[in-house]
């Protein structure tokens, strides 16, 4: 697996996630995303060749992950999570940057995602990364809330 080690004092490495990482992904999902996906869903996500799945690890600990897939020339981000003890350290920005680089090599010109309209920390993070609200999905979230569709021009971020 190809990855890079950040220039920070910590020895973080960003890697392509595989089926071998499914338990780590599910654990981080349960911790940060309230169990958004089942074990089976994570396994499918990690073996599907059309998906891009990256993670930031430190030793054997998954600190952050991001996954998504291409729809023609659009990259749809389906999950992003940063371990609570490692938030506010640049890992979210780093994991997004890494997955967007991979998506651009596959022809992505636009990135999209959905986020609960009441998830203010996530909305603020996406705004800081250049995302704009471009639509709404009524009652899209598991809790019944509407979701904002967020978009980012990958050609001119």
C-alpha cells in the first residue's frame, strides 16, 4: 500500500483501505458516525473496485477515514470520520485532500456529499474546505432531519 507520512511530529500515514481494515472502519464508524453502516456494508465498501477508501493510521490505530465513489465526473463522498481524540489536528483536511487527489485521477471535477442540516460542526468544516450548499434532501437523515447537499468544484477549489 502506498501512503505518505506527514511532516508532523506524529507518524501518521494515509493508506488505501482494504477489506483487512473493515473492523477498524466499523469501530471508527460506531464511535463517530453512530454506526452509520453495518459490518457487511463496510466489507462491501472496501472490496468494491469502484470505491475510493482512504484512512489515516498511526501504528495499528485508524484515526480518520474517507470513502466515496465516482458518478461520471462527480465524486460523491459517502463517509468521513476523524477519531474524537484526534479532531482539530488537521486530519479531516488531510484525509479530504488525499481522497480528492485520488478522485481527480479518475476524472472527478466536482465533489458532493450530504450532511444533516443540524450538524453544525460538520457544516462549518465543509464550509472551511470550500463546500457550498447546493440543495436539500427532505427527511434524508436517519433521525428524520433534512440534509444539505454540499458541493465543491475540484477544478478550482
